C-alpha cells in the first residue's frame, strides 16, 4: 500500500516538476 502511494506521489511530483521546468525555460527564453 505505502509503496503504491509513494509511486503515485512520485509520478505527480515528476509531472509538476516537468511543468515548472518548462515554465522556467520559457521565462529564460523570454528574458533573452
């Protein structure tokens, strides 16, 4: 049970991080 929950959280976190990275990358390009 715990492992499954952790896996789900990890997947969600990874997705959120990816979106944040994309936003940061876009912001950086806008600065240039």
